[in-house]
């Protein structure tokens, strides 16, 4: 050591991998350079891990979807088609990069970069294993919400810059969905934060002596629904509904830009699954062996991805107004109920220091599961009336009708 | 059970009462009417409670070289009978017939198709444009003299 | 009840996850092909062909081109012509099989293959030489005599021209060779036994 | 504050993921609401009617395969009925039964496609489509046994069918019927009462009975509007007077009813197939006719069937020659499109595709 030392309280100080690289680099380099180098190296690792993960998810999703649909899925490249993402990438990179006539070149080009960047930045705070997050921010949840909202700007820019009407449709839809669903998602996360008593993702994992999907089933449900809407996944995939508006906001993208958007989407699926694992499935905490944390984390992430693919393979898509109805009239009340119930429970159950014991969590579980079932059933019953009511907005021009035939109708 | 077909004679008698001068001739299967009178004939056949031809099955056009013939296959869902009305259209330059689209909306595309492929113009049709081929196509392909 | 049907749907897809895929990975696996399959390349027996060009006349698209000249080698056969050209333009063929139906001498058969992709359109014309040299794996389409012997084009051996005809059939004994084939009772299996 | 908006015209098709071929509608949207609709046809126009005037009566059968290529058998049937009417002949009973059987199998296949794509357009990512195609493949295999081809079958001939079914066809058919019960149940479990599907289709784009009749709509679309009209019942052809089946009739004619009617018709077709198997008896399958047919000069015939899309009619006029003097095809898909405007106006972009899907058009038949 040539006198350099890392502040263990700093944002990156708690990361053992970063510390290792820093210390090695500090043998030969000045302190500031070692810090930069260590930062770059760890960023490189993260970026590649996330993009590789996105590639694996893209392959896994297609394989899984294939099996759900009773067919094989991609199987030409590599064992079980596992090299398919590489083939896709090679194809997309070598394709002509088309910018449509009349498009806003700068905005059009910036979109894929923003989408991938916001994804990567958000991934930085997810703890992959015990103490292995790039940074364990004490406002981790807030950070994720803030950074992932950048996507909606990118999507709208894409739709606007493409000079394509389908893209504009998609962008309008996407923004409407993203902004609306942000609200119940935030509210459901509030419940998580209240019980955990911290916004740091590391602390939230530690707080889950009982996984939060049991403690707060309502929040889990709302978060799952909200996130599948934010990811544009069935049944909320109106923004890129291919049977209606071709591909939505990325209709005009091709080549490497398309590859980046796809990477952001599949990476998004991976990120959200990881987030669900962290927030509701107790993250890296497993039944045995803390050093196997990465394995538990991967398994839980896979559960999330599997869930998304399963739902995607089964359900048709809702209409935009119905999605809005589901958001404001179904998920919103549910998240409010969850917030109120959890707040009351925490208020009455917490001990003097404000902490909750495992027994308290089990009590909450026992209360919250019936509450969840009842409120979902109740609001589901209400929504059933609301969603069906889809009155036409303008009168249809009726064809010429001359008298009604006397045939019996029925 | 098969559908009863109204003989041309019955149709002709009723039509002669309602729309005089429209009927040209008739045989067992069909009644021939003048093409200009087709709209009023259609309105009568549609509205008459005994005949009640509420449903237009098909309009066919045949090029017999010396004249075109329009064949209207009609039926009544309530009375469960069918009937055939025909019409001879003369002239090869600009043959015209009265449109029945105001009576049967279902004639819309069929009349446009006949105009497109056979070259019979229907007066009173709100949108007498070519349907299969593009505007500006030379000739009408289903005519016998089109090669 | 709200949500129950959706759960039922989820269950359906989950059961299908465990099921074997129903698709066929084409180049490695192949669909089982029925002997009646109307395949792309035609099977033609020059020995049986009289050059009557019934097939060419009956083809809805007119893609069979036949040129004949009087045969010097077999003058005793009378109606036998020497075939100079027998071209089938595959690029326009729609494999309706009417040519096979029209052939009164059982000289033309549908084939059994379907991999006839070529880089040039001219390569898609089956010439008389190719027809002569090809392995004879006739499809049993419209050839009940082949179905009667349970011939499987993909599996069984190639057939020679003596084996594919229906000479031992009743109608053939009743009528002269060269009559128009009329279908109908030709499918009557009992006719086979009386020869 | 008022926000200034302006209508936006979009060409939906001819290249669009879900326009059933090369159908094109020019639609003006106000936001997502449809305010103006104009169907544009003709991208697949091949002049079948003109071609038929230059083919002999049997050769035209091959053209009919290519009209509605999802229900070739029924097209064959309609044409052959028209020719038989023209010539005044009737096929032998076994031929009639084989035709009925093939047509009903084809109806199942066609409805499976219709349902699969309908749900695909609702946004289900391929799963219902794969399940319906799984069953349809089996039907196509059966067709391959019958006639050596899967889609362009050319199975039927004036005066019957070209050849009897091979011996291995019957066990394969039984096997299919047994398996298909389960597969159909699976599809029904997945779709028939699915809440999302209900919510998307119930009450959307209803078609009142009087409008349906006035627009000459036929087939499942007409029946979904509450009108009990099926040509198989009203004017039975081939062996339909020998079999029992029910005609499913909808209520309001909305998208769900159209979907529901098709699902029920699959069940009824299964019933008919089973009855055909039970009733069919050995015998000739085809009349002994010359290969080149001639009809009386001046003879005319309008043969129609209940095709999977609606009333399919062939109006044949003969001048005594070897080919029809005029062969008019009354195509259900084209005439069912008359209601496009009625179905779409005032509804949303997302409903547009679904409503078009629920009408189940086939461009091969629309443009001909």
C-alpha cells in the first residue's frame, strides 16, 4: 500500500470487489487514478454482466415461450440454441442502420443510448449477493424509481423522432401507461420501505426474515402488475402491441439501435425480476450458506422471469382505456389499502426502538393475506363492471336500413 | 327442406301492379326488368310483405356480347323463399343500370366490382369507383372482348 | 368468477410446458408422408408413354411440352411415337395432378419429393432426360393399383414400368387401351381380384 | 384550456401484421378513435373468374382451391355442386358422404385459424394460435391422406370425389377425433370464458340483425347477430340432410358472439363428422363422366354452400362449350366486408383489428 486508503463509509467503500481492485491498482498508480481505474473496471464488469444477462434472458424467454406454446423455440445455434443471441446480435450489427426520412436524427439516435444507460445505472444498486452491489445507496429505492422513469422520456422521444404514426401511437400509449403505473408502484414500495425501515436495498433484504411477498401480498401483486405494465409486457403491452401498431415506438428502429432497444427491454425484464427478488423474495438470503447468495438470487430472479413469460404466454392484451381503469380503479385502491394496513400494523407491533421481530412479521402475514384476498376479490368485482363499460365515443354511421326483417331473433 | 323459388311469372304479376313498365318478360325461373327501373323494383321487392326480399345473395353480370345481363339472386329469410330478377343492359360504350345500394347495402361492393370488371355503370351508387383494379386501368377485364 | 378463468388458462399453458413439442425440426426430422402425396418431381415411364399428350392438354396451366415423331424402332406398335421433348415447367406447376389423372396408359405419375429449390428458373424445367434417368418412386395418387400393392414411395424400391400399370384390371380387358380414363369404378377393389 | 388536436390518417395494411393478408383500410383517427374508414381492395386480384372461362369444367376445380385457401375443400364442394346442377347429375352416396366429411373437417380447420388469429389479434402472444394450429395440422395430415395435398386439395370433381379414401384414412380419422376432443377442451379452457378476452370483446362492434341482413352478411357473422340461417339446414346439399346438427346462434352480434359461434360450430362439425363415419357405406365415389364435360347451351346454375366464411356461391352460365361461359363467384368474404364501416366507426384502434379479425376474411376470396 502506498498510503492510499478507501473510506469505508463512502458510496463505493462497502463494495469488497471495488476495494480489491483499488488496492491492487494502488500499488502502482497514484490514488486518484487507482480510484478511477477501479471504477471503470467494475463498471465494465457490471455492464457486461447486465448485457450478457439480457442476452440470456432473450434466449431463455424464447425457449420458454416456445415450450409454453408446445413448440421448440430457437434451436439452431449452439446447444439448445443458446448461441442464438449472438447470432441475432451479429445479424443486427451488420444490418444497415436506417434513419427514416424526416426523422429527428439526434433524438432518434439518442433514444437507444438513454434506454440502455438508464437500465445500467439502475442496476448498480441491486445487491447480487451479500454486500455485492456496485453501490449500496441509502436511498436505493428512490434512486431506482428516479432512474427507471427516464425510460418514459426515451420512449416518447423515440415515438416523436421517428416520423411514423404507428410510433407516435406507441409512444403516446407508453407514456400514458408508464406515468399512470408509476403511482401504484411507488405506493406499494412505500409499504415495503415502511416495514423494512430503510430505503437501502441491502437493508431491505436483511429485514426480510419473512419474505415480503408473504408479509405484503397486496404490495407484491400491485408491484408485479405495475412492473409488467412498465415493462410493456402482456397483458399490458399496448405500447408495442404488434397486432395493432406494428411495434409501437420502435417501429422505425433497425440494426444496432434495435439491438440496443431489445437489450434494454430484456435487460429490463432481468432488472425487474431482480428487483422483485430483492424486494419481495428476500434477495440473496437463502435457506443455507450466505456465500451461496448469488445462487439464491439467480433462482429468485429466474422465478420472476418465469412468471413474466408464463403470463405473457397465456393472456391476451387489454385495451389502453382498460389498462388505465385497472391502474386507477383497481391497483390504486389496493396499494392504498396495503399502505394503510401496513402502517397501522407497524405502528402497533413495533418495539421501542421501532424494529419489528420475526414474530411480528408472521402476525402481519396472517392478517395481510386475508386482507389481500378480500380486497382483490372486492375490487375485482367492481372493476368487472367498470372495464366492460366501453361505450363508443361517436355515433357510427349506420348503413341504409330499410325496414327490419321479420325473422325471429334469438 | 329446400327453399321454395318464386316463379318469374308471380314476380312479374306483382311487379306489373306496383311498377308498371318495369317488366320486360319472364320465364319459369326469373323475371326480366328494365335496368333503369331496377331501383324501384328493388325497393318494391324489399318492402312488399309477401315477397319480402330482404336479403340480396348476389349480383352477377354476364357479357352476352350483344348485351350484358345482370342477375340478382334474392331471398327472404322470413318467408324462406328465393327469387331471381334479371335485367338486360344494352350498349358497350357506357352501359348503365340503376343502383340498388340504397335498398340493399350489400350491393355496394358487388356493384363496384361489376363496374370495375364488366364496365356497367350504376347510377345512384354513392361511390362508383373501381374496386379491384386501380383507377385509370384501361378496359374492363371480364368483358368477352378484353384479352 | 373473476380471475378463475384466467387461472384456468394459466394451468393450460403450464400443462403444455411439460408436453413434448408437436413441431417437427425439418431438416433432421421429417413429417411422415402419405403415399398419395403429390410430390414435385414427376415419375415418367417412357416405355408406357405413347406420346398422346393427354397430360399436356389436360394441364390447367399448359406447362407440359411434348414433341413427338413417328417411331421407326417400333412400327408394329402403331400408335407409339418417339418422344423428343417432354418438358415440365415446374416453376408454374401447381401439383393438381390432373395430368396424371388424364394419362390413359399409366405412364405419368406424381413424384414423392418436395425439395426442388433451384437458383435459376431454367433449372426448374424437368427435361425428358431427367425424367428418363430419375429413380422411379411414383406417388400412389390416382393410381389405385399402386395403393393395392401398398407401395410406399419413400420406402419401397423403385418400380419398373411393368409393375405400375393396371393391365390386369377389368376395365382394361373390357375396353381397348387408349380409352379415356373415367375414374369412378376404377377404385372398386373387387375388380382387382377378377384378373 | 383546450388542446388543439387534428385527425390523423393511417394506412392500415396492405403490409401490417394483422390484416389477414393484403387487406388495406385507410383510417382516420382522432386520437385513438376511428372517425373515417375506407377499405381498399384488390392487392390479390388474380382474375379467377376470367381464368375460369378458359379452363374446362374439371380444371376450374384447381382454381377454386386458391380462392379461400383456408377452406379449399368447401370451395371445391361449392363449385362441384354448381357444375352438377348445370349438368343435372348427382354424385353417388359415398361420394356425397366423403364430400360432407371433408368439408366439415375443413370447416374445423378454417374456424381454428379464425379463432387463433382472432385471439392473436387480441394480443395473446401466439399461444392460442399454436394450439389451434396443432390441431389444424392433424386435419391437414388427413387431407394429405385423402388427396395428396394439404392446402390446395383439388379433392372433389363434378360427380363425386376423385378417389376413395385410402384404407389407413379411417383409423387415422378416428384417432384424430379422439385426440381433438381433448385439444378442443384445452382451447376452450384457455379462451372461451377468459376474462380478459371477454372484457375486450363483449359489447364491442355489435352488428344488429337488420344491418346484417341489409348488408348481405352471411355465415357465422350473420348467425352471431341472432339470425338462425345456415344453408346446410335451409337447402341441404350433399349428405347434410342425413346428419343431425344444431346451428349456434349469437345474441348481439358483437365480437365475442362471432368468436363464440365459431367455437360452437367446431363442436357441431365434429358431430357431423362422427355421423358421416357411422353412416357411410361402401360404393362408388364418382360418376363415370367423360373427362371433358359439356353442358347444354344456355344452361345456368347457382350452386351455393355454407362455407366457413359464409354463403359461397358459384353462378355458372354455359354456352355449350367445354368451359363455363361465365363463372361468377359470390364470395362471402368480400360481401361480409360491407359492414367494415359499421363495425369500426367510433371504436378504438385496438378494437379495429379485433373486429376485422372477428369477421374472418380471407383475401384470396375477397379479391379473387
